[in-house]
C-alpha cells in the first residue's frame, strides 16, 4: 500500500514556476480566444480593435454546417489510422531495438534521429518527389516488383489515396519520438523480473504482458494521448502534400477546415469558435487515456 | 548459446532492413544536396550524386543571414530546453509523488494546454507580447516556446517517474538524505532515458518550429533558421532545391550533435553515479 | 556540481538574448520608415540596388530618418499583416506590397490610407496600367499605387520548331495548335513529351481563352454579382480550351496545376518544347537550351491579336494605422518613379505605366490582359478551388462544358454575394 506524501507547501512550490509561465503567457490569449468565439470579428473589426458581440451564433453556424460533420468523421478515422500505425509500429521497433546488437542499435538510433530532425516542409518535398506521377521512385519500384502496372500512376486523385500518402509521411516522421521514448521506457523494466519469468517457463508474449507492459504502461498511455492530440490537429503536412490548391470540402481535415473557414476568410470569430470545438473534441477522444494515466499515478 | 546468436543475427538483418527503409528519404535529401542542378531537375531520378558538387553548400553558407539565424535558433532552443526540462522535472515530481489540493486541476491544465489548436492563439499572443515590446525579440519567442514545452515535458516525465518504485527514495531518506535531495540523487538518474527523450523532443520541436516564429519575428531583425529556410522557397521565382536540401542537411547537424551529447552525458553520466537499489 | 555548468550556460544564453533585444531597442532613436516588400527582390542584385538607391534618396531628403525593410514570403505575408494590424500602434508598417488579387478585401474594410489626394505625387499616374489601377481603386477612391505587373508569354525551343518545319511565329491560335502538333509528331520517341506544358487545372491559362472570346467570370449588375462563366461566349472559350488541351496534352496533365513540377524544369529536361508563363522562365530553362530559348506572345484565336494574359502584379499601400503617412507616400513616389520603374523593367518586370512599356515580348504581352472580378470575396472563391475543380470536370469529361460552367457560376455568385465577414 503506497502512501502519497502530503507535506505542506513543497508540491506547490515545485509546480509554481511552471504554472506561472503558462498563466502569464497563455492566460490572456485563452481568455481572448473564448471572447472572440462569441463575437463577429472580421478584418474590419480587427483593424478597429472592436468586435461585435453575437453570442453563440458562431457555434450554431459550425454545428449547422454539414461540411463540419463530414470533416469531423473523416478526421476521427484519419486520427485512428495514424495513431494505430504509429503506436503499433513504434512498439515493434522499440522491441527490435532491444534485440539487435549494439552496432545495429546505433545505426538505427542515428537513422531515427536524422528522420526526427528533418524539417516538416522538407519531408513534404521529399514525399512529393518520391510519389511524383512522371518520375517518382514509388511508381518505378512497385512496377519493378511486379506488383502491378504503376507507370504514371497519380497518387493524389482520390481522397483515400491522398490520405494514404499523408499517413505514410506522418507515421514516418512520428516514429522516432515514439520508438526512442518507448525504448527508454523498456530500459526501465527490471531485468531480474524478466529473467525470473523466463526461468519460470513463461513464453515471450506472456513475459511481455505480465512483466513488461505494466511497467511501460504509463509511458504508452502518454504517447497514445499525445499522438491523438497531434494527429487530430495536424496541418502542415496534409495541407502542403495534398496541395493548397487541392483542398476542398470533400477532403478537409479539421485543422484545414479551421484554416480555410477561419483565417483564409479572415473570419477570426468563427476561427476562434472552431478552435474551441476542436479542443472539446480532442478532449473527448483522449479522455480514456488521460483518465487511465491519472489513475495509474494514484495507485 | 548458438541459437541465441542466430536469433540475434536474424534480428540484426531485420534491423538493417528497417534502417534502410527509414533512412531512405533522408538519404535522398542529403544526396540531392550534393547533386548538380541539372541532375536535380532531371525527369529521371538518379540514385547517386554522380555529378557531385559542393556548390549548394557554398551558396547556403554565403546567403545573408544563414549564420546569424543559426546562432539565433541555437540560443532560443538551448535556453528553452534547459529551462523547460529543469522546471518540468520539479513539477513532474510534485505530480508523481505528492498528493495536494488542486492536483487534478494542474493535470487538467497540463494536458489541456497541449490540446489547444495553436493557430487560434497566434493573434492574441502577438497582441499580448506587443504590449510588452516582446515581439520581434528572441526572448518573446523563448517565452512562447517554454509555455508549450512545459506541459509536454511535465506530462512525459511524470510518466517515467511513476514507473520508479518509491521505496528507493525512501531508502535514501532513511540514510539521512532530505526529500528533495532524494529526488535529485535517486529519481533523476533513474529517469535519465526519459530526460533524454524529453530534452531532444523539446530541442527538435523548437528548432523546427515555424508557426510562432513566423508570427512573432517578422517585425523584428532576428530571424530563426526556419524562417530563413522558408524564405528560400517563398518567392515567385524558381526554387533552388539543391540549396534547400543543402540547408536542411546542415540544419539537421546540430540536432544530431545535441542528441549524441545528451545521450552520453545524461543517460550514461547520471546513471553511472546512481545509487543502485 | 554538474548543475553549475548548466546554470552558467543558461545565464550566458539569457545574457545573449538580453543583448540581442537591447541592441534592437537602440535602433529607435531616429525616425524609422518600415517598408514591407515580398522576398522576390532578394534573389536579384539589380533589384536590391534599385531599392537601396531609393532608400538613400529618401534618407538624404529626410534627415533623421532611416528606412527599415522586411522581406516577406508570399504564402504567409497576409497573416503577418493581419497580426500587425491587430496589435496596432508602432507594430503597423508604413509601406506594404500587396498582390493585386489581394487588394479588394482589405480596401473594402478600410485597412489602407486613402491616397486620392496624393495622386499627383506619383509619376506617370495618368498612364498607369488599367489592370493595376483597377486593383488599387475602391468606390472611386485610390488606396494603392501600382508597383509592377507580370503577364504571360510563350517560352519555346526555336530548334525544335525549326526541326518540325515551322516557319515564322504563329499569328493565330489555330496556327499555334498546328505548329505544336507538327513538333509533337517529330518528338514521338521522347517519352512523356508534350509540345506545350500546360496543367489542366491552371485556370490562369484556361481563362485567357474565355476572355479571348469576350467571355468573363462574373459581372456586378448594380446590386449583386452574377456568375458569367455559363454565358455563351464563356462557354465558347472553355470549349476552345478543351479542344486545345485535347490536341496538345497527355491525359495525365488533366490533374496537373501547372506549377508542380515547374514548367521550366520540364523544359530543361527536354520533355516539352514550350511553356506558357512569366517571362522570367527563360532564366531557368537549362544549360543545354540557353541559346535556342526564345519567346513570343501567345496568339489569340483571332488572327493578329494576342491572347489576353492574366495580369498579375503588385501594388504598394499605406496601412491606415501607420503614423508616417506623408513619408510613406514620399518613399512610394520615389520607388515608383520613372527611373526606378525603368530599372524594374530591365529586370524583367512589366512597369506600371503604358508610357514606360518597351517593345519587349514581355511588355507586348500586357497589351490584352484580364483580371479577376473586383469583389470583396473573390479571395474566398480562390481558396475554395472553384475554378480548378471546374476545369478538372471539363477535361476529364465528368461533366459537359455547360454543366461544369453552370455549377462554377453558381458557386462563384453565391460566394461573391455573401455578406463580407
């Protein structure tokens, strides 16, 4: 039975600096965001520093817009696919890192850090080259491997295909952090416990679920909740890879919907309202993981 | 014994395969940096930079602003990392080891901040910072980066701390260490891998960050390297992809260096001196 | 122990930031004129020299003043402007370069200072290019000064044309199409060759055909906007574009937007014999073809005339919140004066007045031009990709020309008629 320490001022002093930084910098902007969502605030109002209070009209506009609902469903599915792939592959690669020799581990770590440090815009450009209709490596390789005729195949004609390209780019870019962090968590698993379980005759999957998983569970919960947050609100890669010219209501993601409807049309009040709705949705999507995480710490 | 070795070889082969797949796009970026312009714009891709040239690297290093912007980025990022990791370690300790009133609220705040769509905050942040003459300055940018880095670092470090049994610190306190001393001397080394992951993440995110840098620094005279890079592709004229790739290659070097340093000093340095349970 | 090192490091870095911040504060002891231009000049030494000489002339005439420049990328410069306007005060720049298609919305919301009274200060103002003047005027008042324009020309491989037996430059669209087909038949062996590189979704090209037949995008009938892409003339133009496209393009170009891959890189690779685009494309057509790269004005379907080209360009404005309007006007007058505009012309831009036009291909292409509707919400039509979608449906035969044009017309009308946000 673990008991929490309940001594006086110490915890408050420990969190104070962090809280201070956040409140000082984000306090006003967050309050302002809420205010804006209740106002009509376009270019005219921006120039004159004065909005028109219209109550919840912005929100009813959003909820009455069928584009919003379709975009929401599309984004949820997109997020599920990305998070699933990132966490699944991330876990596998972290386990792989444990099992290879030191030289290969170093090789992989360097590769991961290089991938991690690639600026997102550069990642988009590399992907555009690789998936190019005329001379992309992807078409060339698939045809050579006799997986079909992919000469001059355009990967950006259907929404599903566009998303597949974006997903591959995002997962590639997200793996380094997940793999390195999961591997760090794995290194905290006491080797004595693992050896003891193996000596007892437990199979590898059993060792994993009984010994490893409970130790790394907090970190996995964090990574999953963070991945949900990031993948739901991702903007740069889908916007640039699919192309600013190719964005239309049939392939919007939530962040692009926010950008086009809010800022593209200089409707800052509506943009603020969409931001708050997005915040609420992400909170709902990640509540399970966050609650599990908080409860873990309470044991 | 030999079965273990052949399994390991098997894993090594898989590992090398994964390495090739992951690193291919990066290889493409680096090899493009060394290719001549005609090879880059060629319709048929060439795997190796057979028309090898250092011209793009020279162009990049001679373009005005490159070195000063790299310096600006380094300053901003290093200050952010040190302060963020430092402050968040202590905040994470509070959340992982203490029970106190308002604890749940702090957790909600920490996770909630990370859910905010950042585009919504750009204009209000600019207006706020402008009031205190912190726009166009590196210090203003550091403040903003800190604010977004802190919740992430706290959240992640807390996760690593929870996995460490409390008994280790209690044992050290029985030996006469103060509570805080126990945290620093026992807990900190044991979550070293977590510190590495968190600090490298903060470094990279701040290093590559564009949205806030673009909003806050455009009216001043100190740009970060991400702004410099985006301006290479921002005009209506032809984009010099060789230069962009050369620049990106150069820009990734500090990240790799930082990772290696941190890996060596934190992960090895701290654990070497830790009191073993 | 080890933390001392970290503490020292942080202190040193914080000091560095402090110094950096302080040094920028020292710059405000004199008056500063803040000028925002786009990044294009930075890639051209002659252009930067022009700006520098304007600055020195201004500073000589205004002792105690310095000019401070920002060079902004096209993609995000409007967001940067919005943010500065929101913060107000000293954050508002004094001179800003705006793309001509970006002007209307801001003029309608009162973002720019009224320069009607200063018109006489600007050289050649009575000869300003129609397209640019239209973009700087709202409700009869002048809110911007034409800066420079860009039109479109055909950049072509004179050697391939000669090889195919093409004699002389085409004077009509039909002639041009025949010439292109001749070149294509000679280059059958080159994989993926298209005699003219045009993207199916490139509406800047396609709509030239519409205006060539006296069609238009939308008209304001006094109290609301009416979409006119489904008018008889517009449909004639779109059909002409469809026929031209079918005759000269491979199917894979239907979904191309004409900018990725860049036309001049396709040219440099030998996969096309002609580009339709800005005159500066000739810079980048590859080492192999520098000697044979030439240009001519794209012909209209009417013999002897030129195809109307989209008149792109920029205007210079003074934001309404700027505290230095007088000095800003002076700087702009200097920068758009005759000497400066001639320098801009030499660089490859089209100058802002008809009396400054030379006989270059680039300048002649501006003789017939078209522009987008002067509507506050036009930017929203562009952001919703209405025109690329229409072209895609036409070229892929998903819809007939009339159907696609009708859909687009309705969308444009409803977007333009929405109350300004």
